[in-house]
C-alpha cells in the first residue's frame, strides 16, 4: 500500500501529464489552423499569382543571306563556281562524305554549306545533320526563318544539291559525334570528314608549296582537292607508324576533321555522359592513350565566326574588274586571286576577329535568335540556352569525377587507359590520397601473400 506522501506525488504526476497532453493537443489544433494560411494571413485575399520575369525586347528580324537562292527554281539559277574550284567531273575513287551538324542559326549554316560547295566539295557528298529536335517540322515547312531551329530543306536539297539527315531527337555534342560514326559504319565508309557549322572555308588561291607539305606539291588546288590528297596519304596502311595507327587529321585545329571510322569505334566512341565541353578532351586523350595518331593538315583557309555574310553570292564571284557595283558583279572574266577573292578574305578575317573580341563570349551566336513563338516544338530561347549551359556544367563535373582532375593534359600527369573512375581526385587532401595509396599497398601485399601460400 502506498504511503500518503507517495500517493500525493503520484496524483500530482498524473495531473501534470494530463496538462501536458492538453497543451500539446491545443498546439496541434492551432498549428493545423494556421498551416493553410502561411504566406497569406488574410483568408479572404485572392491566392498568390506566379511572379514572372520581365518580357524580353522584341527580337530583331532575321533576313535570308542568300537572296538569289531564295528565288531559284533549280541549281542552274545559281552563279557558276569558278572553274578552278569545281569538283572533279568524275568523282574520286575514295569516299569523301562531309558531315555538318546543325541545331540553331540558319544563316551560319547556309554560309558554311555554300563555302564548301564553292571550295570544290561535291554537293552530293555533303550531309547536313539536322539536330534540332523538331522531328519533321522543318521538312514539312512548318517553321519560319525567325525560329532559331529553322532549316530550309528545299533550299539545301533541291537548290544546293546536298543531303539532309534528321536525328530522331535533340542530341548532345557527344551523341551527335557518335551519330556521325554510326552513320559511317552503316554506310561502310572507312573514313569521313566533319565540319563545324560556324567555320566557313575558302580555297587558298594564294597557295604556293614550300616543300614542307606532306601531301601536295601542286601550285594550286581547291580545298577539296587538297583534302583528298590528305585523305589518300593518311589512309595508307603504314601511315602513323611507328607512332600508332591514324585516328584523325585536323585542319585549322579541328574546324574541319578527317576521321578514320574504325579508330573511333575501337576507342569506344564519344562518352555521352560528358555531353558538351570536355568531351573532346576525353575522346582525344583516350585515342592517344590507345596509341592512335592525330595530326594536323592543311586544305584551305578556314575561319571561326559568329556572324554571316549578308549575301553569299560573293563566295561564287572572282572577277578581276575594278568596278565593284552590283551591276558589274557577273560581267568580269573570272580570275584567280582577284580583288574579289581578297575582299572575301578581308571580310571573313574581320568576322573572326570580332568573334574573338566579343566581351560576352565566343558562342553567344547560339542563343542570338529569339523568334518562333507559336510554332511546333517552340522553346524559349533563353531558357533553352540556360538548360544547355547547366548540362555543360554537369558534363564538366562528370569529366572531373572520371579522371580525378580538370585539365585536358591527362597523359602528361601519367594517366593511362583504364584509369577512368579509379582515381582519387587531385584536389582532395594529401591525407586522403595517402590513405588510398596505403589501402592499395595493403591489398597488393595481401594478394602476394595469398599467391605464395597457394
């Protein structure tokens, strides 16, 4: 039986517990009443509305930069290509497909396509890979030139005479590169070329061999003819030995590239986990680690630009006359290395210089167009660019995780094929690295001991 003192304490404890439970229940009720009104204490006020960013200014009007082609009914309506820049009447025995990837900016794409045609590349060998993600909207003529993803299928295929391949969805840069290689495998092309859509080319009409060129000794050849000579030398079975078999030849760094298809297959293709920037470092370092060879080459003059010539007809013209008026542009007899040719070089030099000097960055051209509202697959231009930039950042992080370091010079610090995903990051503490090395040394000794006992 409880003593009177203990009995009182038990009663007080029980009453205290009831008080606590009562207060807790009241607080839960009050909290439940308040939760729906957080951020809106006035129950009668209208619900909050989304807060939008300011509307962007109206985009500038985009005008086509090849008016003559816009009005042409067939390739015959275009100016003739100067005789010395025309492709051979009979195709060379080698396959010379040229891939040009496209996502945004029709004016730049049309410029690079016309530049390759007027530099001697057979139109039937040029393949624009439409990587817009709009399915058949361009093929069916449903997008306008104001849309960043606009591409004129009729112009490219029926007037300029080239080919267009459509990717089934929007691919990253790494995926697009693998698509090039896959297409070459499907078509049994032992090699292929690919070019950047912002890198126009012009045959070097001032070229004189100085004896240092591996592939050519002719005083002048079109850019295409010189590229074919590079191809012939590069695809010889012994080329690259003893350094290693050929993987690629780079023209003007890699503004134009010649790829040996099987080399890229043997290297495992491009790493699609690294979608944009740094994926080239990863691919090329792996090729070198596998003892493949990548060398420079020359075929013509190639620029890196972010704007387009206002009228691409000038790429066809080579008159020597002194009258630059529009009425005279097709009356001068064609002449190699004429003032018209030098005018093209001057314009492209200025355009390249302007791109390099642009304070906001070299590749702002990719998000310059803002139109296309209401058209199929419409994407907000600024939002699309933001998403691409975020994906680029993710790719850089993947590269750093894969190789344990940031720069491209993987081999210079002793890395080799097979080190991927196995490295302690070089920005981690020295203690973390020493611990990893100690664990590896202990594991090695353990295996050696097991080997001796067996």
